[in-house]
């Protein structure tokens, strides 16, 4: 084999290895991406079925029901409500009327089954997407 052919074979092999590595990294990244949706977007069917995503908003006042370690509550953006079921221990800052982000999937009965619940960590914090959704929903309700 001529030196020129060896060089071309090495370059082609290197490009193939780089392409395979890039494909594996992108595939791992895509499977770990979790998108955020508001209750209005979930109610409109924009959220993926059968795939994990996050829903955020406010815990509706009077909606928290506890049964041992299973907690049911409603997340709202003041325009639409999404029922949520979570089994586990809630964060200490979880309260009715406060901001929350839940990660999980929509069940066949339309209830969001959360695998993780995150509560806001101080009086002024709400995820930017959730705050924007609450502000937009409030504008729509006022009109």
C-alpha cells in the first residue's frame, strides 16, 4: 500500500470514529433532555405523551390531598389546572399557593404522575418559564 493510500485510510477511519462518537454523545444528550411545559400547554396537548417532561406553576390552594406517602395536588398557571400525583417525601418548602416544578409523565387517565417535585427555594424565586406562564395566563384572564 502506498503512503498516500495509508494517509487516506487513516483520515477516513478518523472521520468515521469522530462521527460515531458525535452520534453517541448526541443520542445520550437527547435522551437526558427534559422539557418544561405550563399547565396551559399540557392541556392543549403540546406536551409529549409517554415521555418525561416538567410542568410548573403554582400549587392550587385547597388541592393538596395526602394518603400516606402519596400526595395529590393541582398545579395551575391561573388559566389551566393539571392534577398531579406524587409518591414520596415532598420538599420542606412545598406549600399551597407557592411555586412548584414537577417532573414526570402524563398517565392514561390524564393525571401527571411525578417522579420528582421541586419547590421554590426563597420567596422571590420561580423558574423563569413558570413565572412567564403565570404572567401570561393572568393577562389572558383579566381581558
